[in-house]
C-alpha cells in the first residue's frame, strides 16, 4: 500500500487485485451473488479515492474492512429503499376499476399516535430521512428514534386490524 501511495503502478495493480479477492470473500456471505461484482467495484473505487487517507503506520486490513463495511451499508440502504418504494405489479390498481378507499387514512392513523412516534415515522418512513437526521431534528437519541418508529408502526398495525 505504501508503494502504491508513492505511485508504483505494479504495486497499485497488485494491491487492487488482492483487495478484490478479499472483498469478494468479505461480501460473499453478506449479499446476493448477482450484486457481488458491482459492490466490489464500488468499493475498489472508494479505495482508490481514499488512497491518500491511509496512514502507513497503521494496519492496512482494518482500513480496507472499514471502507468495505461502509460500502456494504450504503448498498443495503439502496436495496431497502428500493424495496420500500417499489410496488409489486399485482398490487397496482387497475385504472379501469373504481378507486379503492381505505377505512382509515394514514394521517388519521398518525394522529392517533403519540406526537414523538408520529413525527419520527413521518420523517423516516415518509420523508425518507435517516435515523441520524431524524434524531438531530427531534433531539431524540438515534436509539429512541428507532424505538419510536418501531412502536408507532406496531400501534398503527393494531389500529388497522381493530378497525376491520
């Protein structure tokens, strides 16, 4: 790594090759095989961009693992956001049918929750803010934001089930 930082092209090529092997093993148990190559490439790009930030007096593998972990977390966020926003084809309404009206609207459900739960659900689940952003905006800890989202959604499920 030190030679790669100094501009040695052979060392840099070898470094990327070894990083690629390690990252493939690291991600193999964490993501589906179809996404493996893309995530490895994204991580190698991050390694390239962060090359100057590596401190040669410290071990290399923890530095690489940290970059790999952050890329993996970013990948999971993309996947989960895509899952949340994507609608299954069979769930889409037929435009020829009459509109379906819900018994209880989302706003009414949120109004039935304590304000702290409702506000973080709006921020995280509706506006798409991160837990960290919602915590900063509400003054709640990140753990409390997660708890309030979980409890609020659980209560909303009970309210919907009881209204049927």
